[in-house]
């Protein structure tokens, strides 16, 4: 009976070069995953901002829809009840600037107006970090008397999560059919 004590076991493993290549592949995969995640988070934040801007515009316009024609044309009423009142959805918008313009759309003679290119004036406010309660930049005290239709334009500008400047706007036309007291 023979005993073979010296059995040779061959151990095969990875070479140092193969291990280094595997580490590099894992690092590249991890970096790509991290970048994809970052882009996804920026896209989600951007969508959140867009939704907040749309909600803010809708909230502002609903406020105007609840006013009488004469109140829409009244610069003091709009300033107190719209411009100086923050909306519930604007907190998500960074470096927000809001411009509200109430202008004549059709005068009592039936002529369509195009503020500001036609030389008319309007009631216009800008609300931003410098003027948190709004700053009236244009004034017209005879909007209700001179026009049968008024146009309300609301423009939002903000800095997005990726540092890009973004804008959204909404416009509506109001008629004299709802003249208030």
C-alpha cells in the first residue's frame, strides 16, 4: 500500500491586474449611478417647481375671478388683496419674481389695445426679494371707465434647482358684466 502524501493542489486565483480592472469597473459603475441619481433629483425638484408655479398662477387668477370688474381696475384693491398676499405654493420657488399687470384690453370704442406697445398705461406691480410687498411700476386710474375689457397678466420668474432661470405666465380677460358696487 502506497500513500501519496505530497499531493499537489493547484490554486487558481485572480491576478493583481484583473483585480485592479474589476475595481475600476466598480468605481465607474458607482460614479455613473451617483450621477444618474443626482440628475433624477434635479429633475424631480424641477417638476416640483413647475407644479408650484402652475398652482401659484392658478391661485392668483382665481382670486381675480372672484373680484368685480371695478375691483380688478382699482389699483389699491388689487395691491391690498393680491400683490401683498403671498400664495400657499410659492415657497418652493427660489428667488421668485412676480409681475402682475392689469391693462385695458378693449376700450369703450371697441378698439383692441396692446399694452405697452400702443402707448397706454396699466396697473403693474413687481414683487420680489427687494419688494416683498410689491412695487407698483405703472399706474392707470381710469381703467374701468376707459375700457370694456381688462386683461390680467401674471408672470413668474424664478431660479431653478439647477441654477437655470425659468418663467411661467398666465393671462385672462375680464368684462364689465360683473361690475361691483
